[in-house]
C-alpha cells in the first residue's frame, strides 16, 4: 500500500494553521513510509515513520492532531528525558509513553487538538493536571498503551528508525527557534497559547534578567554571610580586658572572606569568551569590594594549570586549552588554604559537575552564554547558584 502523501501534506497544513508557532518543527519532520511499523511515530532524528494503512484510517484532521502530538514529543525532548528516567524495559517504555502523552494532551484539551488514537490524559492515570511526564511515570496508575509514539518518545530504537536526519545539536537549535516563535505569537495573540507550552518556552529561552545585578547580588550575599560572622580570638587583647585584669578575655573577630574564581580555559572557551571571563573577573573584584583583599583565580580545563592571587583582572594567568571539568577546579579551590568562603565559577557550561557541594563554601556559577544557547541542559547542580551571563552581541540585538 502506498503512503498518501497528499493526505499527510494536508494534515501538516491543518496542524500549522491550528498551532502556527509549531510550524518550524512540523515542517522539519521528514515523512517516511514504513508499512512494517504498524503505527505513525517519530524517531530521535525527527523522522515521521508512517504505516500507509494507519494513515488511510485517519481523517486529515485526526492525522493533523497526531502530527501536533508527535511534534510535541520531539520538542519537549521526551527521548532524552526517558534516558534520565531510566526507561528501558517494555513495561516501563509503555508507561513512559502514556505519561508523556498525558503531559502533552493536558495542553491540547482547550484547543480540541487531542489525537483520537492517543487520547491519554492525566485523569486517565489517576493524576492531577499540570504535571510533567516524570510525575505521571512514577505516580500514574497502570494501564495499556493506546499508541506507540516511537523512539522519539521513549528513546528505545526501532528497526525502522533512520540513521540520518536532525542530530541533537540541530534539534536543540530548532527547539530554540520554536520557543522564540511561540513567544512572539503569544505577544501578538495573548491568551491563545496553552500554559504548558508557555512554560516550556520560558525554560528554553534565555532569561531577560540583568545578569550583572544578579551576579553582583549573589556575590555580595555570599560574602556578607561570611564577613558578617563573628568569632572569638586570643590573638589580640579584648577591649574589656581592664574590667577583669586577672582573666584573659578573648576579643571579637570578624573574618575577611576569601574568594576563589575558577575560570574555564578549556578548548571550547575561545578568545572572545576568555576575554569576557576576564571582564567578569574585573567586575567581580570591583563590585564586591574585594580589590584590596586579593582574590585567587584558578585556570582550569580538566586540570588546574595556574593559581594566581590577583587584585586586578590583568594579573590573571590563563592556561589550558584541553577538555573541560569544572569539578576539578571546584575541588582544587576548596582545597586552598585558607579555604575560600565563596567559589565563583566562570564557564561556558559544557562541563561535568561534582555530585556534592564543597563543605562550608558557597558556589556561584556564571555561565557565559553563546549564540543564545540556554543553560537548562548544562546540569548546574542545585547546590550552586547559577547566573546566566548574556553574550553582549546577542543581548544588544
């Protein structure tokens, strides 16, 4: 049986007219005729694998609803999230498929765009609306899967999956483009975009918060929490010593905070980014009032290449150029003596992170963003305060 390309084209146009902000993703999917798949599904390379018989059974409108639904699996990166949720066995694969369907369909109810072949809602799982697939996966009631949405949903390869197509990097750029289209559409047509899609777009797109104020505030807060602490010391006499001449009284001591800056000097940090990192060091020294106390700066790729005590950014010694592991820099900074009370990490974000926070030390991560790339997928740990540092060129535009 031959795939009805005219029906598929009509369904894609119907879907685009219904949700214009998804147009880029809908037309990015490549249509493949796969009679042996017995479904209409997406793979991880953005191919739509369609059984001609299944296409024939659906109306143009129902097929358009299914295209929107399958496109949602790809945009919300359910395949990657399935790997993080450890979806492997057949039973968990089907449970994950139902959970992701519920996450998507929850946002399609008001627009009447729920596909008839994959109609699962949170209520069908015994759960409340507005949650993510991970919640439905762990807390949803068991049941049979209505529709196989493919490896683009559960990350489990199928025999008919394509080996070429849109890779992870291109897919991420496409998600950013769709998120931008969604924001623009919502601005021109307020109240027409489902809340779940708006939340997704807000997570995908960079924040418009003034990162300079946020970074300075975080550093001041971290420094103040340390410099505000007081302790007793016998290194100098107490001002109240005369009131008790036979007793040695301790004096009060306010510690001066020690700050270490871990600067990413890996191969991905090109000359422009290193220059921006140096500018941030200069700003940190002046904004936090630490210019006179001197700050230690560590040049790190996968190893620590230099540790420099500086009072100005021009004194920083940068070396490296290899891989990236800011965890090594954080560990080395925490091992300095005296131990830093605040560690500031300046990186492009493409790095592994330690599993646990350093003891008795606050960590602030400044992610130097390139080409509007988001930070959400960089995995900055929850115990570190992450501040997104805008690219001055893209921020100006």
